[in-house]
C-alpha cells in the first residue's frame, strides 16, 4: 500500500501522549483553534458525543428528570454565597468585566458549574412539600480556566450535562445520588463498553460544597485512571446558604436536601484510551455513528456499485450503514475507516457477487469473515453485539491485569515504577497519610470502592490500624 | 369557578406587553434570575424548544449538513479580521478579561455569532475542490449585550443554531442561502403554524459582513413584526479576509463562497404572540410537548382513575398524552392546561364511562366534542391535525387583515396611528428615504418581499420613480 495513503500514528508503547494526540486529530475528532485550550469538535467527534448524549438523556428522562436551561453567567456575589464552593471554583473561572463599551458594576463568572443558579431558582419555586422533589437537568457548556489542556481530557470549555435535584429528606437525596451514579455506570458499561469502578471520594477529593462525592473511575490503556462521572450529595449545605425551604406536611419550615451530578465530553477521551490501538480509534458498535462501512472492490467493474448501493439500502434496516463509493483506492479507505474505528468493514467485489457472499472485517480483532448474502440481516447485528461484548471483556481483562494490591508504601512505589494501574491499599482515614502518599508516589486516591476488601490491616503510610481500602492511581 | 384557582392574565387589548410577560411566567415557560437580561428556561419552555430543535435539526441533516461545536470564546484579533463584521458586533459583546487570577494578554469575546471561528477552521481544512462544499451547523448559546431585554424576544444570552457553509461558486452559495431560508419557512408554517413573509433585507438592515441577507418575517397579534430567521450570502468577503482558498479542477487557487443562517429561541416569542389569547398560551399540536391532557372528573368515584389511566396507555400510541390525577380540583386543572396551551383536554367521568364516551375540549376554539370511546384512535389524531390547520389559517387571516397598502407617507403614518400591521409601500432604493421613513414612523423596512407587487409607481418618501415594494412595520 502506498505510503501516501497512510495516516501515520505514533505507536502507543513508544509515546502514549503523542499516540493520543495523533488519534484525536487523524480520526477527525477535533481541530485546534486560536483560542487557547478550547477545541473544535468536528462532525465525527460531535456525532459520537450526540450518540452518548442521546443514550444518557433517555436514561435521565426515564428516571423522571426534566431538562431546563440556566444562564451562562453567574454574578460574583451569587457565586460567593456558599463558601466552600466559591473557594473551590474562584481560582479557575473566566471573568466577564465589560459589556459592550461599558465596565460592569459587578463582574460575571462564565459558569464553571451551575449549583448557585439552580439554588437561586429553587429558592424561588419551592414552597411546599408538594413542590418536591425537583429533578432538573441541563445540557450546557461550562468553562474552567485550566493551565494545561488536552483535547477532551481537560479543556477550558467543555460540554456536559449537570443534574441538580432538591428533595424533602436526606435519605431521598442519597438515593438520588447513587441512582444517577448507577446511570453513569450503565452508560459506560453498556454503551461505551468501559468497565467502571464505583466508590466514594475521600474528603480531600470531594466536590467543593458537597457532603459526599461518588465517582466512577475507569482505567486507560496506559494504566492511568480517568474520573468518568461524579455524583454529589450536598445535604442541606446549599439550602442553608441559599435559604431553600419548604413547608412540610406538619406545616413546619424545612431545608431541602440537594444533589448534583455531571458527565462530560471527557468520556470521549476514555473511549479513545480504553479501546484504541496503533491503527487508531476503536468505537463500540452501540455508540458508533457508522457501524458498517461498505467498501466496494473493483468498483469500476460493471454492476459492483449498483450492487453495493442496493446492499446499503437493504442493511440500513438492521444497522447504521454507510458506503464509500469515492474514487479513492480501497487501501486508502481501509486505513481511513480503521483510523475512525468503524466496527465493521464490509467488502464486496465482482467475485463476492458471483459467490453470493461478502467479506466482513472486524475493526477490533482484524478478523475477516465470509458471510452468505442471504444471512446478512441475521449475522450483522449478531456480530455487532459480539464486538460490543468482546470490547467490554477485553477492557475488563485489562483492568484486572492492571489492578495491584500492596501492603507497604515501598511496594506501592515499586509497583508504579514497574507498571501503572489501579493500586489497592489500606488507609487509616487520616488526610495527612493521603497527602503523603500523593507526594511520594504522584498517585491520587481515586475512590473508596463500594466493594471493599480487607487487603491488610494497617495503613500503608502510618502503620496504624486501617479499615478502608482505597484505590489509588496516577490519573488524567 | 373559585377565583383562587385562576392565574390572572392581563387582557391582551389592555396591555399587550404585560399580557406577554404574564403568559411567559404563568405558563411556566421562564423564570428570572439575578443575571440581568438572561432568563431561566423552565421545563415546559425547554420542552417546546426541544421539539422545535428536533424538527429543525432533522431538516438540517436531511439537507446534507453536519453538526459541529466551536469554542465559546473568540480572541479579539480574530473578531477584527472582517471589518464590517467587527463594526457590527463589537459594540454589543461581552468581554472576558481575566482567567482565574490572571489578566489575559488578549481579551476574549463571548461569541455573539461564530463566523470568525468557522472561517478560521475552514481555512485550515479546505484545500481542494474535493473538500467542497462544507456544510456545517452548530447548536449553541450566544451572547449579545442588549440594553433592554424581554424573555425570548431579546435576551443577553440566547440559544440558536448557526449554519456556516463554504462552496466552490457564488451560485451554489446563493442556492444554499435560499434553501435554508425555505427550511426555516417550513418549520414556521408546518410545525409552528405561523405564516411567513419571505424577502430580502435592505442594505441598511443586512447582516454585518454579508453581501445579501434574506429573512422570514412574521406578524404578531398586536400588529408588530418579528424577524424570525435569517440567511446570509457572504460572497467571498470572509474568504478574502480569512484567506480560505481551494485548488479548483484546473489547478487554480480560488476563494470559497460562504453562507450563514440562524434560527433562535426568539421563535418561542412568536409562538406566544401569534397564537396566544387572554387565557394564555395556545400551542400548535405538532410541537406541543403534551397534545392531550386527560382530566378525570369525580376521580374519587370507583373506577374513574383506573379507566383514565387505561385510556392514557391506549392513546399514547396515537398522541402525546398525559394525565393529571392529582387531588387538585378539575377547575384548577382546566385553567392550568389552558394557560399552558395544551391543544386538547380530554374529560372523562362516571357518566362518560357509562355512556362509553369522553369529552374533547379544544384549546383554540373552546369547542367541546363528545367522542365515542371506540372512535378515539381515529378521531384524536384527526382533530389534532384540524387544530394545527385552523391555527395556521387563523394566523394567515390575521396577517391578511393587518396588511395595508399605502401610496403616501401621510397615509403610512395615519395607518400606523389607526392600526399597526405590515405596510406595503414603494421605495426608490435610496437609503436616505429609508432612514427618513424610519425616523418619521418608527417603522423599519422588514424586507423586500420575493413576491413583488407594483402598488404605485413612485417612492412614498421622495416621489421619484420606484420599482421596489418594501414591507414595513414596527418590530420587536
Ligand atoms: Zn495512615
Ligand atoms: Zn425615495
């Protein structure tokens, strides 16, 4: 195959960061612009996000939530109402100081998240227990003034949904917090084929203003972790700061209990780094904008193109099928759609037509399968399901092979020097130990998993007795 | 019906502006926030927008466009590249001057529109005639620093889609410009039941940086006009400013020809002011989040609620049906869903069950119709269609009755003093006349309609010979 047809990608093992950048640009997911730290999400990247968004939006609605839209700006005084929250976000926000030719009397923040706006609105519309629960969500862009950025993983602006709910009781708020964490886990596991580790964040790592933060953590191909979705229980902290009260059935004023939860375009980074390989992206069938790409072989020969187009029309009923009938060489097309991670390539040429068959090439394994024409409607969806499951199992195996248990801080360090991954270790609960472990290893506590194991009896840092197993990792 | 159940709305004829504000708030479309000029779009308002958006997005995709996402910010230097464009927008933008604790070296504009970003991207990805056309669209929020604001009609931040395309020739760009204007017209007429007037903007009223701007203008209940969608042909003006060139088939460098077109949340203001009445909103069935609201009568009586729920399940297959089985009184429910403009109320009580019938009450006409239970699947969709058509025809009649032809400037003025509406009048083409007419009447030129009539032979302002008929109106 002529060199000019190949979009070169740095090998993963050679330079993982470079491989990542190559893939996001060469698979046409993003482009850079002259705005520092912001990316242009190109049609293929946006189609991926749209599919993820549609799957998640359906689940958000199924669980009783309604979509709303809040303003982009937050007045400085509003942001300052909840003191932990402002402390967490003020250092990393963009400030609007002028409107038109005029200097503003009060600066506005470009929303980094919208708790304060939802709280102000809730204080306005919640009066009685009959108004509860309020289960709102918004799809929006947010801005955080990051120093170093990488496409999808950390950008000044990103797209996300943020759910914000208000409940009569703390129990209901806690139920909601975990319900939505589980929704995120389902999206990752069932649609994105990415296994998740569920657990609670430590005090140090929790959200600014939250009582408790829960997270799903995923493991990338290079052994680094990615926080892939978080859900927060606010207790009544924001309600007290914003005076959100309701009259209960007994006629007594009560503060509401709140939650928030968010899922972002960052997940596309996870998708790339969990499933991708040296030939580019690998997209799980369920969220693939195109599931099957038909590449006609010897398409100048009579009847081939007509046959291929007819096939496309037939198969559109069972899968998202496209055809590339351009005059580019098949070799160029093979590379292009491998780079884009399209799950199945369907090749059909004069010989296949004669033999009443086509060739299906799996993107994930490279396997080529001959399928009789009249079996396609049955075999194609089955193969897509198989690929979906295989991708999940491969990712799960990778995570299991790269999850390590350590009993000492020395073992922790040498493990990370040898091979990165999830590190299970006991912790006494003292933040001083957490700080020290981070300082000495550069790994951060990812979460205290719901599924606890007593991997030893003492804190790997201070040696005191410990009953919490924490999973640690270097993280994106 | 007890007074306490009624959400009072100011009568339209008494104070149309107050009526509008009452409806947007009491139909739960929006709430205000502490951010000046920005609104909170509440669940019902957002559901309306979502339906409009889905209908338009489908047509945008059908016509071959792809969705992308561009950054929220535009560096000042980028905005300045096209001189008419920056002159038009610089006075009304929000400026970001600080990121975190730091003052930025270059100020950033919060996008008022994204031509400059698309141009920069196009310069980067268009090289050959094979790369054309590029047919991109984005759904996004934009900010314009307006002095006076009104919900939906004019807000600091609004939601919209902006299409941006690049073509090999001026002819193709012109075709695209008109194609998308027609798509907007279809959305208005077929989905929103709002008749549109299509035409070209004068030089004075065209978009900053455009060669030609086309518009759809709609007439509100009070006789004022609302610009409801615009489509611009840029020629190669932006291409020259941003150096967007391609190699044509003969190997020569050519500038591309571009278009842009936008449709915004402002259309919800049109929906309110075209169809609404003194009892609140009237929503056309095709974009109604709920088309039929079931209100059980005497629901405490045995069997009524079960019957109503069964009916809902049955009818969900033919319409978007909801049920209000709360313990609020039927009178409260009638008012509430009239205020929200739900096209049909379905009443069912013990007597109806006995008689194997239900009552359908039309929101638009107030008419009540008894329908036999076993005919509902047939009659309900037919009635929704009928309502949709009736709303369109009513709006069309209103527009025709409020479109006036004048031969002199005096007649123009006395018409507007008597009754507002679309004013057809001849114009010589001189901007001085356009300026003077605006100054003396407060009406602006809405467009030069595609359907021209020679309503007289001289300009109503200067008396010179004139061959352009312009439609004028006071406008939102
Ligand atoms: Zn310790
Ligand atoms: Zn004149």
